[in-house]
C-alpha cells in the first residue's frame, strides 16, 4: 500500500509581529514518505493537503499561537529534485510562501536563518527566498541572512524584511518610513524585469511594512514604485531581487505569477516536481 504522503505543517505563528525564531540547526521539510504519524507524534497539528490551500494554511498558523511545534520529517536524500529554499526570519507567511512555490511544481524547504550551509548543500538548490519578519534591520539582535546567500551565485528573492536585509547587508540604506504601509496599494513598473513577465504595468499588491529602502546597494535598480515606496521592487543583473510587498497572500492577486516568474525565468526551474513524484522517488 502506498504510504501516506504530502502532509503539510507550519513553523510560524499568527501574532502579526511574530517573534524572531530562536537559533536552531535543522531543516524544516514539508513532505514525508513515512506512514502517517499519530496525533501525539506530530504535535497534533498536521494540516492535510487540500484544494482549500488558503483556509488550511491560516488554520495551521492559528494553531501555532497555542505553542504547538512541528515534528520534522526526512527530506529527499542526495541531490534530489530542483529545490528553492526559503530562509525564515520569523514571518507568519513562511509556510504560505512554501505552498505557493509547490503550487508551481517546484520543491521547497524552509530553513531557519541560522542554518549552516552543510544543511542546505545536500539539496539541489536553484535559488533562495528570504522571508519577511517582524524585526528591523537595525534592531538589537536582528537576524541576518547567512553568508552563503551572497557567495553561491544563486538567485535570491527577498520579501519585505528579506528585501531590506539584501539592501542592508549589501551596503544600501534602510530607514523608518514617514508613513507605514499596511494594506492594499498599487505598484507601478519603472523598468522591465523577468519578474513582471505577462503582467500589466500597474499591479495591486499587499503591503505590510514600516521601514523602507532609501538607498539601494551598488548595482541595484528600482524596478517598481508605489506612492509611499520609491523602491517597491529592486533588482540587479545577477538574479538578486527584492519585493517590499507580499506576493504570497491572496490580497496580491497576481502574486503567484510573480513567484512563478522568479522560479522559471530567474532560477531556471523546470517545474517537474509533484507530491506523487516525491512519493515514487522515496519508495525507490
């Protein structure tokens, strides 16, 4: 009998300003070819895959508020499928980012911001996504992106706090915004980019930030702006991109297309991964 597979779980909370994750040294895979765990083994909060992606995700996030913690399962051994790694900085949407990536038929794992390269190197990494998070880049003990993000020459997509980290760690400047942006706004493309392929010049998006980028790092250009953010999207010629908004939420209607463009046009993924493929490879 085929083992029970394709179970989803979360390592984030729903506080709105989630605490920065404590340093840990493990990966957080989201699929397992193991038989289904018992309620006590799994922490009682496994979320089954369903067509109702949004509802199940928010139910899972809500459960994290009670302090339930995920139980890790084994990820594919060896090179495995093409993988995009989400670096988690405490975002309440990290799980949702991973789901959106998998919906595009690309395998994904979430790792904590302090995960060493040895943990990531076993994967067939095609790119990185830096999640949002509650911290300010200038805050005390603010988490930073690991050095291999900049050393491996792989594409990187920073979202909200992840974008600000790119700017900060590469020599740009991040300052508190005169006006916090929270809710719907419209960004306007200022330069063509692979991220915007098949998208209109103006795109409704969901913002949630207080800081903003006032000086981009050397080699970066503003690719889109909003009324309150002169740099709503930035990028360079080496596959490093940043979004000040959240493409993973339903409040950004064309956000999934932006994620897809990053996966296929920037990372060069083939999109040939599915849960059933993973099951077959794991059984073999």
